[in-house]
C-alpha cells in the first residue's frame, strides 16, 4: 500500500520526498503591485519547513488585468522577479518542490482592482466582462507562457496552470457559457484548446525537467464530470503534464452528476488510467487518516488547505503521529500568527465562518 511518506517521481524533474502538497491558497498578503511581502514569504517558507514535499504559491496573475483579489502575488512583470527569486530560494532550501500557480481571473476580476473592464471567453452581462478576440486569446496564451519562463528564471521547480474555480481557463471549458464560434468554442476539444496551447508553449520554452501541472474542477462552475474525465484522458495522453490537481471541494463527496450517481469522486478519478501522470486531490482532508484514505482510493498526493493553515508542520506531525488531526476550529488569532499568517491573512480567514475565534 502507498504510504504518505513515499517519494513521488514525475515525468519531468525532481521527485518529492512525500505525498503532501500545499494547496494554492489565497492569502492577500502581497504588496499592491504584486511584489512579494515578508508576510507571504514567511507563510510559504514555514510550510516548506514544516515538511510539505511540494509547496505551491497562491494563484499568481499572469496579466495585470487578470488580478482576482487584493494582495495577489504577481508574475506578469520582471518587477516581480526579485521577490519570486527570494521565495524560490527560501522554499528550495528546505528540500520542498517549489511551484507557482499561474492564474487569470477572467470575468471574476474586480473592476476596482484592475481599473477597467474584465475579460472572459465570452460576453458576460452579469459581470460586465467582454469576450476576448481570437488574437487576444493568442496573447493570453503567450502571457501564461511568459509567466512560466519568468518563474523558471526565478528558480522555481515548476508551475501549475489554474483551470478551476470559474477563472478564465474554466470559463473557456464551460460548455454552457462559452458560445464562441472560433477555434476556442464549441466542442470540448476546442474549448480545451487554450490549455493545450499554454502547456505546449511552456514545454517548448522552459527546460525539459520543469514540473508542469493543471488544476481542474470536476463539478461545479459549469463543469460536467463526464467532460472533465474526457479532458483528464486527453491531458494524460499528451504527456505534457507531471500531475493533475483536482479541486474536489470535498474529496469524499459523492458525484452530483446524473451520469455518475453516488460515485465518490476520489474513487472515480483515482481509478482512471493515467500512466506516469500523477493525481493530486484536494478537499476537506483534515487528518492523517483522511489523507491515507485518498491514497488508498488511488490518488498519488494530497493537497492541504485548511489543515496547512492551522498546522504549518502537518506532514511532520503525521510522521510522528499516524492519528494526527488539524487543530480544532475556531483557532485564535494568536495561534494563527504563530503559524506564520500575517495580520492581513488572519483578517481574511476571519471571513470564513467558524474559522477564527471572535475577539
């Protein structure tokens, strides 16, 4: 049986020392211009020091117009290079694999943050976003590839393309809303074209041992599980990826898709053929036992969010205690400070019902 502390190898690049990955978590701690802050550096390097085999940044926007939240870490300009380089060095020094998640919020970019009209794969009256022209889609692909090259230059081990949570890649995948008539709309192959153009661009531009992955939502946000399973197979067959990261919301949830009634999502995807492409699952994994259950269901790695926020050394704790569980909620502000969260991040987390103790 797979152990949480097995080494995991990839098709490209360095293996990781265990099966724990830090999920890409919004924390709002970077500077207004997207440059790295001391608080964000502390938050991420503490998780790397705490034993995570792979440490991933928050979603980092590849274009200024793609910013999705305040205090977001940027990777769209060489002005970001000094901070990115410092962060890569800090993570790498611990032996954790360093990954930047590449992101564009699309129609979810707040007007007050980007100072203009958001863009998407389609015209969206609800947000005021306009659909990108075909030439602009080409420019979007180039922005993802340029950001990946910048992250490589900074010293990161790899990048992840954010294709989940109704951000711009997910907006292209959405068969209900993406009614484009060019090569980026219509069939699943067309709607997924932007992903494959980005991935091929990264592979052609970055070094051969650069770790590349994609995050997907199999349900919610207009995604159909059947289509995500088909896309999963297309990605595996392409051999462009080192791992596919599934944001399941709840790893142990039964599918809501009528084509897969009652099937547990982690079991469903864990049982799919994937060759040497690894599978990461995320969603309400709070204990060592729950992490092990994901491996037993066929996943290669687990991505931790809340458990990593409350316990920076969750992997190290699990090594010492196979019954380890994250701290009970709510957590005090003082505890979160000791766990490496800055004041801005703690305030952000206080908006999550029942997470932070009321003063």
